[in-house]
C-alpha cells in the first residue's frame, strides 16, 4: 500500500520537484524571496483559466442560498484552514447568519491550531462530519484538497452526492481523484512548489483566490452589495461602525451627521439607511421595498423610480 501511495503522489504535479529552485538552498535571502515571488506570480494566470468552472460553482451556491441551503467547505490541513478562513469572514462582511457558510476540517477544531495526524486518511470521517451538521439535499459541498486525493474529502463528497447535494471539487492537479465525486471540478494546476510538496504555498494561494471568488461573487449575486459597496456589513466593532457610516455617505452623498442619524434609526443597517435616504421613505416602507426586491438595494430603488414615473 505504501508503494502504491508513493507512486500515486509522485505522479501529481503538486508533489513533483521544481527545476527552477534546485539551487534554492544555496541562495542568499533576497535570491530565495525572488524565487518564491516568481513562482507566486504564475498563480493568478492559472486561476483565470478555470474561471468558467468557478462561475458554475458560484451559480450553484446562489441557487442553494435561494432554496435555504448552506455552503459547506471541507478539507484537511492547509486546505481545511483556508476554507475556515473564508467561511468565518462571511457573517461580519455580508451580514449572513452563522451557519450559512460552514467550514469542516479533518480532525475538528483541534486541527485548526495543530496538525491531527491521520485524521484526513479516513473517508468515513468526512461523511460523519457532514451527518453531524444535518446535511440536506439543498446544501452545496465544496471539497478542498491540493493533491485532489484526500480520503476525508473523498468520503464527504461521496456522501453528499448520495443525498443529492451539488458537489464541487477544488484541487491543484488535473488528475484529481475528488473530481470524480463532484458535479463541478475546479482544477487550477499551479505546478511544482518552490519546496517540493509544500502545497501551502502556490496551491494554497490558488485555493484562497478561488474561495474568495466563490463567496464574494455569490454574495454579490445574493444582493449583498450596492455598486461595489458592502452594504450588509455588520457594525460589530468601532472600525466597522466607521466603515458603515462611510458606506452610507459614499452611497448617498449625505453628511456624516445625517448618516449617523439615519443609522441610529435602523440599528446601523447600512443597506436600510441608504434605502431610507435615497428614497425618502420611513423605516417600515423602506424595509418592505427591500423585502419585495429580495434584498437587492439597486433593484428596490429602480422599482420605486419606475413607480414614481408611472404615477
């Protein structure tokens, strides 16, 4: 079995040796950094090649959200931590409820801070973690694995498909085994790492770029922005209180004093404050207009404008 695994890993681009860095142990600090930077510079171009598949994933996430489903990331090691990083930013940034974007990592919470040896090797653990959160067919599961062969992820995706969930595989090898378990396969093959097998580097960067796109584009498609402003941001600390105020001022042209007054009336909800200022509506009718537009602020304002012209 060890020989089979060695052969399997040895055939993966992410595990092969990089001919451009064979002398990296002889270089001065600046030379090492230049090698790393040169390698990193190729990642965005590779990610661009898989944008059609990323778009499919975004559309599937938006559909899941509309049906009351959740976005679930699952991975091991670096891949699991990158999923966690992306997921935990969604509630404060976009005002979505806790549990709408869920990160699962092999080995559980302890694996966030310290490697849990062997946790990723059992496909049954992936299925069990999904069962523990009450996975339903409305959910979408994104399996993340740089190598594309992590048993924990494979088992999770296989279980998710058995329930009828939409599944997405994110890996950095074209021959990724997890792609066979997914409806959508996103495979940015970034090639050998600066240090052989250190997939927290280029592969991790590619994964982070893709996950950034999936959540950001899905939230935009779900009405969480007005132009390019994050109008559903939660004002949970002083920095975000100030950001909320600046968003309202930027969107409406109001003074800081007026923005503060209206924000106080609507519990520091930037989207609602903008709606009230630009429409001239009081809180209740402004809330109703947003609800009728499924939370899309620009659409709600356009509807009001059309109604005013038709009167």
